[in-house]
């Protein structure tokens, strides 16, 4: 599982990074959210719910 992030909509605020209980997200060098550890995602949706810009659109089940 992993969040699906629309990098065009991400504003790099870091709210999703702070809200993820598994700490799988990070801000990359471009200042946008990226999945750092997809294997640890539990699919809770906290990142998706917390994103103020709606940049996280789904939790993909690999």
C-alpha cells in the first residue's frame, strides 16, 4: 500500500508528513511530498484526510 500523490497539486506544506503515524512520507528536494517507505504504509488514510490541497488522491493497494 502507498498514498497516491499528485505532485502538481502538492504545496509542500508537510502536514501529511506530520500526520502519518508510520512516518512513511517525506518532503523531497523539490519541496513536494514523496513516499519514503511504501512497505510500511498501513492504509489508514490520515495523510489523505489531512492534505489541505487534496494532493493525496488514493491509497493504492499494490
